[in-house]
């Protein structure tokens, strides 16, 4: 089978790109002919998008899209015209690319920077079109349905979207940020980017209302052209089916190459419960809610616990809370197995959440909110609803740590999570539906 993947690139961080890269490599190892197409930023936007062949990645044939539509990540869309009226690839370039790759399947992992005209051409050629729902870009310009005030947005409108995106970067700024050369020194540039964000991210009462409805319609039409919408969870399937009519969805949980059966069974009930949180301190990830709940429980006399926060944040000062910084993939198993509980308290409709699968593969119990897609892997007793539900679950654990000891034993006795190789076979079966 000849398979073409569209994602942001092998040099990009994040679960979306790791998954797409690992899937492409697993499919190549299984004997399929695999190709990738990834958008590339540039210093000067010539206004003439073009697909060019670039150096192969291992045995994967690689192509780059230069001068395509913006790749905003979580930054938002400053002007709907950046998307809906962006210059198109030439017919000659599209034809030459499609003739060279000649895919049986076109697997799309994101709509960011995506050339609509390529999808139209491949549909004409009867290529199977599959889209995996790693996020909600296209339905929400800011990706996660979190509004300007940090709250879950349930009723998008031109006015709300205009306010949320009023400080988004220009198309030129996004093209510069996504230049491959600058991506290599991203860590060095991070402090300057954070400062710029703080200066710009100030609520403004003076913003113009723009036609963001047209952006949503643009992407809904692309979704309807897909043969299958591969949803990585029931949570994601619910959102897409609610917001887009006339699509066919299939739920298949994700994996990646680093998830192996490395479960460790605890030998004793913990006297002091060690809790792990991994991720951003942004409100939509639920950390502020978690800290508030833990503070209340501490004041109520529940003090036999410690929370370690793994991520970029290092300024949080609270009893029994420690900021540990970033970890490498090589350290992950050692870190996860040292905890009695991982908490994923997201308030947004998190499409999946690899950290849940990673923790379970190490035998570590996971407590997650009912908006986290990876709850599909978790014992229903370990899923909570809202702030009160989180407080109730933690109070139970602090009162009786035996619960977590039993959870660890149950995880270790359960069937192992699927490997990347097994998951890749599932996706091949999905292509053939």
C-alpha cells in the first residue's frame, strides 16, 4: 500500500507529530511505501505555494510545502482571509506531486497549512482520505475551544472568535516562526516569544468583528470530503459528530513507539501518596483547579501527600507542591513508576492524552476528568466530573491509600496496552473499511 501522511514535521514536538512520525515508521517497517508532506515556514512569502521533494527520513519519502497557508499552532488566526483566500498550488505542481507519489491513502493529521486544492485532486483520483482528530483546529481557530477568559467555549460566534484571535500573529510572523532554521533554536528564542505573548495577550475592547464563520465552513467542507474521520477517543468523536454533519467517524485509541509493557507492581500501600501532574499550567489543562482542590484538602487536615509538577512552570509556591521542570523521554519510565498517582484534570475536551497511556504502561494509576479522551483506557472508578468530583476522589484516596494499591494491582493484571506495531495494523485495517 502507498500511504501519504500530512503533518507538521519530524522536527516538531508534540503528541500529534510524534504519533504521525511513529505511525509512518511502523508502516514502513511493515512493508508499505510511505511518504510525508509537511508545511515549511519561510523568511519571505512569495505568494506562490509549491511542493518540493526534500531529503528522505530513513526510508520515508519526504516532501515539503513551501509558502502554504499559516501554521498558527495555539496562536490563533488573525484574519480569516489568511485561510479562505490564500493563494493555491498550481495545477502543474499538484499533478506532478500526485503522479510521483500516487498514493492509495492520504492520511491527514492536521489542517494547519493544508492546501485544499490537493485534497480536491486526490479525491478525483479516488484516493482514500483519512483524517485523525488530534485537535479541533478548523472548528476552533485556537484549537482547544478555550476562550479569551480561559473558559470552555460552547457557543462560538464571529464576535467571540474575533475577540479570542484579536492578538494573533500576522501571516508573516507565523511564516517566520515556522521557518525550519529558527525551529532548531526554538529553546533559545523561547524567553523572547513568552515576553512578546505577555505584551500582546491583554484583553482589548477595541477589536473588529471578522467573518470567522467562513473559516469554520471552509474546514467543515474539508472534513466532509474525508472518507473516514479517525477519532482517537469517544470524547473527540462526540465533538466532531456534534459540530459537523455528514461525516463517518471511527474510534481507535492511539499509541506511540515509546509505549511498551513496563508495568511495575507496588509492594506496599503508600503512607504518603506521591502525585504527578505533567503538562502546562494553563487553566484549560486543569492545574489551577487541582492546586485549589489540594489546598482545600490540606486545610481540612489531609496532608499525607506530595504533588510534583512536571513542565515549564517553576514559580508555584504551595504546601506539599514541588515544581520539577522538564523530563526527557529516556527518564519517563523511572519517573512514572516512582508515583502512586498521575492526575490529568483537563477542563477542555482533550482529544486523547498520551501521558495516560504512558502511565498505565508503567503500572501507575491515573485519575482523569471526564473530558479527557484517554479516559477510554482508564477504570471508570478513576474518572471524575468537575472540581467537586476531583475533591471527592482525592479525599477517598487520602483516607484510604489501599485504593491506589489495588488500582496498581489491577493495572498490572490487565492485558497490556497495544504496541505501535499492533496499532499500525489497526490503522491499515481502518484504511480498508
